């Protein structure tokens, strides 16, 4: 592909340079990592948290880059195109280079629920007969793959290559998570969206965003910048930030479709909670559906409604979407039932690692818990420290037994993290070893009790210092239950 075709359409200031010999340069690939550059590639220098990519233009040139894009001029013996937003150009160039995407792409943003909404949307599409995929925190799922991943929103080059691969394997519909980091860093620019969605907003990533308002503004790039004018924007209507989402989508000229108890597109009129399911009465215009959703938790009903809204906004009939809700399988580590003691006590694993998510999951299990709610949780190191006492207070207020343990301490001292949680968690038990904490909690279970092991969800490792050690809450819970039975 010619450099002018890869980089020039969105930046008029490059027209003169690309109108000359530089525009005729053949480009064989794109990368923002100089170490991945091979002869013939375009290097895009983006600013990182530790270094400015502009300082690596020389290294990229030495490895064979034929041109570079940067925010500042550089003398490296190759053409350097200077633009104000290299990150955005990287995403757009990657989209042009790889070209193909599934015909129907949707993205969902919000603090909680993104993984479940993406998963549920994929399942509804599949129920309707479409070849569907999901991309997000738990990895990539399609008709031919189930690949574990770690980034909510992948690097734009990786993302565009993935979308091209999915399209090549026959995927026509794909749902992806849009994190605030990914939106702020323009990773989704270049994704051709048919619809988008917003779930809710709570406290998260305050180590990255200076204020909650800036956090919300990053989320709203999905509506005001990336979703085409006139396209559907599905918004959960019952969150305190719902009105701000509606305002942003309306201002952007989108087709706003609200769901929830206050929703007008999908209106939730009644919910009955049971141990393994919830019965919901959902109104779609003049049609009334009574749906048995096979998942626990009020928040899962909200996620199911957003997913149904996205599916219906992209061609699935209401009847088919409602039918699909009765067959949903929960996303890995999202209030996932992983075991049951011989006395009938239930043990769940949940990814809740932020205040609102922990509150939601503890509140959700209370209606069907006749005994005690027991929670095991910790907080991650090198992340927002302000949420630690908040989560301690929530846990002691909503659970009957609280065990504070280690999450992913990373470079921080684990005891310090636990002490900051315990400062607002009077009566909580402190057990630093996470496996031991889980065994202790399982050993406490009596008939009617519910155990929540929160914070890590689907993760298969625990980050201590610079090492990621094998660890799974699922494995430890099941092991502890088996030991109890023996």
C-alpha cells in the first residue's frame, strides 16, 4: 500500500508532503513499537507513560522503516510526517492497511458490565443464526476460537489485524468492549461501528483519569467521535450517569435507545429473583415478554437488556432476542457459580474489583441467601488507592463475614494494601495468602450461605512484584470444596 493512501486522507497538513515522492513509498506494515519494525514498514511514534515514541524514530529507521509519523520532527534519514495526534493516525492507518472488518461491529463502554454485554450480544446473534464474535477482557471468542486475553481494548494494530482475521474466517457480527483507556488512546478509531452502548459509570481508573468527569468524557468518545451520526446508541437508563450518556448521544446526533426500568426501547417492568435464574417482564413497544434469564444478579438483567438492545438494533427481532436471553451463559468470572458444598451452600467467583461492582454483586446474592453472605476480596497494587477504604466499607456493610486478602499486589507491599482496606472494615478477617483465605471461607460455609470470591474473576495468574504466578480463584474454590467433602 502507498504511504499516501495509508496516512493522508484525514490530515490535510500532510497533503503537500504526500503529494510528492514520499507519497509513492510502498508500505509493507505498520507498528508503534520500533522493535517490531522490519524493512518496508511505517513506524508511528506515540507518547507512552514512560517514553515518547519520537525518540525511537532513529531505531525504527535503522531496522528498515521507510517512513515515520510523529508529533515532533526527527532527523532519521527517512520521511517523518508530523501530526498532532499520532495515536489516531495509527488506528486509521491500521484500519486501512488491514482493510476487512466484520460487516456489523458494535462496541460497549461503561465501568461495569462490558464483558457480559459483549458476550451476551454475541450469544444473541449466534442464536439468530449469525457468525458472531466478541473481543474484550476475557479474550476473543468466535465460531472457531476461544483465545484468552488480558487487554479490554487491544492495541489498534493488533485490533485491526484481529478484525481482518475474523472477517476472513466468516464472522459477520462482532461485539467489543471499549475501555476508557482504549477510547482515550484512540485504539478504536478506525473501527466501523453499526451501533454502540453505555452501561454505567462508577469509580475506576482514578490513577489515569484526573476526575470522574474526565473519565466519563473519555467514555463518551464512543458516542461523540466514533459512532456514525444517526446510528443506534443503546443506553442503560437506571444509572446515575445515564442522563449524561443520553445527553452526549443526543448531542452527537445518535438514535438513542434506552433500556431498563426507566427505559423506553426495552422497558423492565418486573423481576423475580431465584437462586439460579431471574424471571423478568420486558416490554418492547406493545409486546410483553416474560423471560427466564438463567443468571443471578440484578446487574445481569441490566447487561442482558443492553445486549438485547444492541442485537435488536442490528437486525435481530424482539422475539428472537428475548428467546436467546433464556439460553445465556454468563461470561467467565462474572458472578459465576463454581461450586456447591454438600450442605447446598453456593460459591461464586466474580471479577468485581471496583466499589460499585462489589456493591452490585453483594446486593445481588442477598435475595436468595437464607444464611450468611461471605466475601473474600483484596485490591490491586499500583492502582487507584482511594477505592480501598471504600471497598472495605461496602464489604462490611453488605456481607456478614469479610476476609481481606491479596489481589494482584504488583510492586506494592501487600500488607500496606490490606491495611488500607481494613481501616474501613471493622471486624474483617485478614488472611494475606489468597488460597488460604479461600479455604478458610469455604470451611465456614453452612447450609443457606453464599460465598463470593471477588476481584480476579477469569484471571489465571496473580501478579506479585514483576512475576505472574499461576493462580485461579475457580481452581482454589473447587479444590477447597473437594477437600471439605473428603
